């Protein structure tokens, strides 16, 4: 059964956390990311512009929309076709005037060829 038709609490937490990070360089000062977990080159960036992100199991697409509005290029994925259509619709409505872009794509867990095609 599809679980993507719900707004999960973790999506609210992640979206709130992203909103508090105006630039990638603030990741190092946020205290929310353990040292060494992220590439040093990411922590040196002064904007999210063109940072690539893939969201796995994107639900309704809230986190992807928030990341795109920061300037990231995001692919929001899910394994259920109906959920992917919902994500695409939500992204169309909510990522229209921000600096980044987001799109929805179907991705089944374990499908390496599909993951590489993203």
C-alpha cells in the first residue's frame, strides 16, 4: 500500500531544519550534522544554488519543495506511481518562483538502473 499520501511528522522537522540553513556553510555551524559526514566542498558553498539532492520516499513532496525554494535542484522520488503524480502536482503548485527546481520521478528500491538514470 502507498504511504505517500500523508504528511509525515519527519517531513515537517526536516523542512523546518532546512529553513534554518540559509547556506550550505551554515551546516557546519548548525550542530545538527556530525563532523566529517558531509563533503568539505559542500560546507564551503555560499548558496544552495545548483546543489543536487535526491529525496527517497518523498511523500507529498514537502521537503523537496522546501529544498528547491532554497535553490537546490531536487528529484523527489517514490516507488508508487500515484504518489509520484501527487508529488509532481504539489511541486508544480509550490515551486514556481524560487531559485531552484524540483521534479518527481518513480524509483523502486533496489533498481540501480533507475537510480542511475535520475
